[in-house]
């Protein structure tokens, strides 16, 4: 491959091998192997699987393109926190009523207790 793009690197999968990393960086594979062997490779994590060495592509992308901040969810994307007391829709009980209106009680498993000695 003549030019590596971000999309091409992402298409490699979760991990890749050292010769591919060397081709992406434009260096000889022996240079990368030697740096890993000496413990001087700091560009990415190194996963040693027996005699095989794998490099996480996510680390490689972060090294080349920087870390992207996760997108901030909009108000519509934020899931609503469920109320403790939820009922199926019925004529007698509305779907979301406070506990004082429906008569439900919080059982002991849902209660929060302080830690001992704290």
C-alpha cells in the first residue's frame, strides 16, 4: 500500500503486526523490532503473544492522529434515569407516580447504608 490513511489503518482490525506498523510509519521493520527488544518503543503498547508481537491499532491511530474526545451527547440522547416506583399503565395507577401517591415502599435491597468506620 503506497499511502496509509486513517480509514485504512482502522480497517486493519483491533491489532496489527510489526511489519505493517513499520510500513505505516515508513521505517524498516527491523528498526521497530529492535526498539521493542531494547524496551525503547514508546509509540504504542506492545502485546506479546508467545513469539508473536501485535500492536493495537487504536494506539497507532492515537499516536498518528491524536486522541479524539468522545462526542458530547445532546439532551435528547441522554437516557432518563428511571424513577424508583414504576407501574404498568393501568386506569388505577398512572405510570410514574411518587411513592406517597401509589403506596409503594422501597425494599431493604434498594436502600443505601453508610460504610462501617467511615
